[in-house]
C-alpha cells in the first residue's frame, strides 16, 4: 500500500481508491499530447514484435547466462534500496520481468510504463495471470498501474500527478534510448527528478560508453563482437573520434543472439 493511503479495495490492476486516479483499470496511453520520434517507434515495434519464450527455450538460449547475470544485478539493486511499502515507478518496465523482484522487496505500490504496447499487455497478463491458459499464481502483494507511452518524450508529472511522489524510480537497461537527442535525455532526467520524493532513490543500468568506444578503437573496422553479439557503427564514425561536447545521437547497430 502506497504511503499515505488508507487501506481500501482496488481492482487487480488499479491503485488504492482513496484518492482520484487516472485510468483506474491500469492500462493507459498518454502519447496524444506529443509527437513520438521515429526512433522511439522503432524501439517500440521491436519489443512488441518479440515473442515470449517457454522455460525450456529460455534455458537453451545461448545468452541464458547473460540473462541470469542481468537479473542478478537487478535483484541486488532492488534488495539494496527498496524498503517495505515503497511506491515504485518503473520506467521501460517491459513485460514485467521484475514484478517478482519488487514483490520480494514488499513494496506498497507500483507504476510501470513502457513504450511497447505488446510489452504492457504481457506485463498485465503476468500480473493478473493468463485466464486463457488457466494460469494462476499467488497474487502480487502490491496494487499496480500500467501505462503505454514514451517516458522520454512526455512530461510524466502531468500524467502521474495523483500517483507521485515515488520513493524509488527504476530504469533497467533502457535509459540509453533517451540519449538519441539532448532533449530526450533532459526529459528523462526531468521526469525522474520531478516524480521522486525529496531523498528518493533512482536505480538504473545502461551500457558503458567507455567500454564500447574502447572496443571500437581496438577493432580493425567499424564492427566488433563475438559469437553471441556484435556492434556496428556507421561510416560517419570511421575516424572513431567522438566529441565530448556532443554526446547525444551517436547511434550504432547492436545484435544479440537469442536462439540456438
């Protein structure tokens, strides 16, 4: 239960009803007031198109150990900084892969936002259980609200006025998408600072630019990697020099093997 709220019934995907809320059913879209960049739409389409894997397929994946490392990193961050009853804002929440981690931390309220509509639908199914396949699980201990939209384009303090402030804001393996332009990066950081309570905590993970540039400069061409992944830069970066004064919009193509 989010701090400051009376105990009261809530829908399976709705927050406590002790004060007015936007969209109490949990699924929403707040993209109407601003134009989303083509880059952001490509990201959304990519993640929406990804199919769900069975447990057997996941375990057989060539990147299973990388996935387990990523999950361990997120689990450690959540256990280190989340407190019982915390209100959590999860930016780029994806398909809800961290819901169980937050449940183990005994948080009180959860808001998840992702640009991919397909991911939000999967997250809702994970939270509620899949009725079509008679999937049932122990209910999560916290109420949740899920929204579809680009959190690097829209002022979230307007959208989440009735949910803020949050104790923790999390953005896992997705913050780098905001660095396509300075405006998007500033909007991402402004959203975090506007929605956290004084003394609130931000936790996040993102690629290490220094490591990427180091590997690029060590490579003979503009591509480097191994049997599991590769990264390729366009010809415009053939001199392998990058201005510290202009760190935004440096795009590269990243490929990660998913199946055997």
